[in-house]
C-alpha cells in the first residue's frame, strides 16, 4: 500500500482551517476590537472592510485546503518520497537506510478520529506529515524497518563475498535497528503514585503562571482596575489585605493547575529499548512517541531539585545531536535536550542508565570550589542592585531596599551552595561535572570522545587571583553546548587541560 501515493488524513483539512485563522488572527482581532463596536449595520459601506478581510481569509483557507489536497507520500526505490505544492511543486526524498526514527504526536482530536502527526528523521534532514491515519503510521514504520533489514542483509552478502569490511559497513551493522531478532524491551514506566508526586514537586507554580499569564493579561483589559483602585485608595489596609488574599489564591490555584498540567502531560510515561534506540511514550490528551538513537547521545545529565533530593528522587536527561529542526515542540525535546526518565529514585535511575549506556561509569564529582571565587558570584550584581534599590527608596519607599536585600541574600546563598557543592571528576576517559545553583543540582557525564573542544576565560583580575572559567564543548541539537565551571582555581584548570590534551594517557584527577 505504501508503494503507491497516499493522501493525508481528512482531519488535515481542519488543520488547514486552523492554520488560516493563525495567519489572519491579528487582522481579525484588530477589526473586532477597534471597528466592531462602532459598526453601522445600516450603512452598506461599513461592509467593505469585513468583505475584504473575509476575502483574504478565504484565499488563505483555500490555499491551505489545496496544499493538503495536493500532498502525497509513498515509498519508491528504497526512498521515502513527499510531494507538496500547488503552483510550485516540491519533491523531497529520504534514503530509507539513513532514517533513524519515526516519531508521532497525537492530539485529543486525532485520538478521536484516528489520526497522528508524523515526523521522520535522518542524521541531517527530516520530513513532517501534518496528519495521517494511525494505521498508515504503523504500516509506514513497519515498512521502513522491513526495508532497512532487507538492505542490511543485502549489504552483508556483498561484504561477505568481497571480504571488504569498510567503515560504512561497520557503521551499518553496528546499528542494531537492522537486527531482525531484536525485540522491544520496557525498561521504565512511571506509576500513578510517582506521577502524582512528580507533579507536586515539579515547580508547578511557574508552569501554571506561564500558562495562565496571557489570560490574566487579557482580563486586565476588560476589568476597570483603574477606576476600582481610585475608589478605594483611602482604604490602604484593606487594599493590602485584599492584595495578599488575591496573591495567595493565585499561587494556590497556579500550583494546582501546574500540577495538573504535569500530570496530564506525562501520563503513562514509558521508556523502552529497541535495538540501539530508546523509545519514549507519554501523554493523556496529546500522546507523544519519540525515538532517541543511542549513537547520537553526547552526554547524560541528571536534574535534581532540592525538594526531590530530600525524598531521594531525580530525573535523567540526555543531550543528543540533531540536524533536523523540531516543529512538534515539547519541553522535553527542545534543542537536543531529551528527558528519558522524568521521576525516579536516584539509585534505581543509575541502575537503569548504566544498563542502557554500559560504556559509562557515572563516577560522582569531587565537591568543593575555591573560596577565592565566592564573593565574585554576587559582588558586581549586588552593587548594581544596591544602586537600583537606592533610586527606588528615593522615589518610592523603603520596600525597595527590602526587596533588593532579599535578592542579594539569595545571590549570597547561591554562591555558597555553588562553592560547597559544585565540582568535577575525571577518570580515564570520562568526565563528571556537578553544578549547583539556588534551585537545582545538575550532574553532567561525558565521554572524552564526545568532547569537541575546550575554552578557558579569564580577565586580568581573575588571572591575578589565579582563577578562571573552564568549559568543554559538546554537540547538542544542531549546535553545541558548553559544560564547565566558573571561578576554578589555576591548578584545577591545568589538570583539566592536561587531561583533555593528553591523548590516550588518561589518569584519574
């Protein structure tokens, strides 16, 4: 079936309608806000602007409909082919042997109608299909796997006959995705109990505030806050009480809403291993299916908040390379940072991750940084804040100084935690870096062959005090990321530099 041109799911036409609304939403809002309230229904001239707007919307909508109608996809000569375009026809082909993953996203509407959004990725490119049927998605993924197996078997016969073990051959056959005998194995499933606890300890207030802030902003334009405030300015104590109650209610509501958002988002979270790939499934209203090729993992990162540390829980992320620009955005996949275990007991986490990435030892970092860098974390920011606070005190009230004082205290606490708990460890060909801030602890684990460079930064004042900033560079997403520590002592910098440039003669530091 996949070898003949296939159409998108009929639900794609609704997606086209939504896209047309997105393209014209600003014009529609401007008309409704500024013109509709003064609209004269008896004057024929008043209908000219709405008619023009409707015409533009209709053209946009017809364009989206024709785009969906003209889109075709199929498999031909071991290539996945996609054709789009109304007047300018576009044809895109992907070599099936280079396809690394087939990911899907299924919204609530798609769950009802049986549609999925599909994303096919290669190391340097990719294809997205707006909506196809779930049965087609399953058939397409299986067909791609079958073709990859056939291509691998054919290559095996050629290489066996020629006794030519090239690098391309080794790369192909080291990929277990071509192994017909391999099976999918579940390695982790988030229980309902842990999901609830995860949601309650996930920084839910921040998530909720970010979600509802646009709603609050729009409400401020409807409710006459100014006139209300002017009427009660003489009731200062009452205002303070009311504001405190409102803030308290907003915080509680935000916490509950944020926890609920996390619960819905990560419901049914399952991590499986299939060949040299990690398979991730999660979501209640929007079901996600992600694939993480093991050979593209550059580093393992542990994220742990203090409250989760108190209960012994943590989260595990991996940094991967990807040349394909993500469009099905999710906070767990943005920019090559993928969360593979969202919430788990720390001991259990390392038992799982060691089994998945057996070549890494995950040695703990040696804690402790030079105290000569302690004041440098907060000195300059504090001076700037004191200046701002003084201006606020002069033009406003003493509350400005209090707020600034709290911020400075937070910076000092952050610096203390960084100095006491941050650190690093290198042993043989593996690097561990622990970075601690005011809210989270991050632990990075990187193999030497994944590091693409290093950088040392130091201005004259740091050099005079034998301090500097040291960073390693690793690939992440389509770019790279720096992993390092600030205000390292000169000896530690030299040790890290020696370890990196020392070739194969690696020693424990």
